[in-house]
C-alpha cells in the first residue's frame, strides 16, 4: 500500500471518528434538552393549588376562631384536672395545606386542602408514674376522650405493655421524685385519643379532632405533634409547597424538656390537633 492510499485511509478514519463524536455530542445535547423540558413540565405540572384564598375566606376564618376557642377550653380544662402537673407553656401552629398524592410519576393529584390548628401543652411532674398515668387516663375518659377501644392504647396500658415487652418502664434508681424501685429503661410512651363519638365512626377526610398524649423522662423527649419543623432548638415553619400559616407561636420540644428535667422527673406533651376546615373536593392539575 503506497503512501497516498495510507493517507486516504487515515483521513477516512478520522472523518468517521469525527462523525461518531458529533453524533454522540448531538445525542447528549438532545438528552439534556429533553431532561430540562421534562423537569420544567413537572415543575409547572406540580404547582399546588392556591391555598391562600381558601385559608383566608370568611367561612374558614370563622371556623378557625371556633377551633381556637375549643382548643383553649379543652387544654385549660385538662390542666385544671391535673394539679400535680406544672404547666410549661403551649405552642400553636395553625395552618392550611394540601399535598400531592401522586408525587413521582404522572400529573399532580392534589388532596383536598385541610386546615388544622395544632396546640401542644407541655407539663412537668413527679411522683409515682403508674399513679400519674392512671389519673391521666381517668381524667381523659371523664372529659370525653376515648382510645381505639383497646386497653393497651391507654397510657396505663402502654406502660404495662412496655413492662411486659422489655422491662419495667421506670428509670434507674436515684432520679428526683422517684417512689418506685429501679427499672431497666426510662419511660417514653405516647398514645392517641379522640372524642368518644368520633372514635366510634368518623368518616376519614372530614373535620375531626385528635389528642396525642406523650409522657417521657430523661433522656427521652416526648413525641409532640407541633405542626412545624423542629430543628435543634429552633422551630421553623413547614416549607412544603401549598402550606399557609394562620397562626404560629412555636416552642422547642427539646428545649422545654431539657429545662423541665432540671427540676422534674417527667415531661408530658399533650398535642391537640383540630381539623376545622376541609376543602369539598380535591384539586387535580389539568
């Protein structure tokens, strides 16, 4: 093969290689463009409905004011019924929001807008834990709160279950206010209640009330449903799309608990969630 033939072959190979490189580059560019267009489409497709107009409508504001009165009365009544507990403060997060029920593929399917007032009453106390839990269960029952029908779902039942499942829920010997023998682990429990009539047959998705009572001792922090984002000692409003706050008076569950533990053995977080307004129908992106 002479020199000229070799040069022609080399030139043909280079041209072929360049052609493949150009084709690959074009394919990459096209793929990037398609991805960008798809992401823009998804971003636009998943824009939540306007929650603000619903949240600020006169009907919702009237329902919100009624929920505020109900929540305040319920927590005041509960506090008065447990004079052995020291009130530490109450947080409030009142917001209207929705969520995409189809967040990954296809077009958005937004759930009905829900407006919920979440109030958390923090209490500190000492004494015999079983006596305190039994009294709390009795007070809740007297005030019309019911568990799911299982005795294990009461506070006393939860403590008994913990004892049977992994040791006495009492803490180690020597804690302040103790009247019990030492146990294997600190207490850390919670359970949920609802108004008795609601517990017997509420339809899901409508206005409803729920009460979660969490009781803990150091190092456990009671499980509180605050309605905001608890990051270290700085509560923050939820950044979820489609969330509008109507009232927000935050408390850090961790900070409240740490402060209480310096003087008391137990901390309780009573979380009251009152869903006072629900949009009639879901909003689906067209």
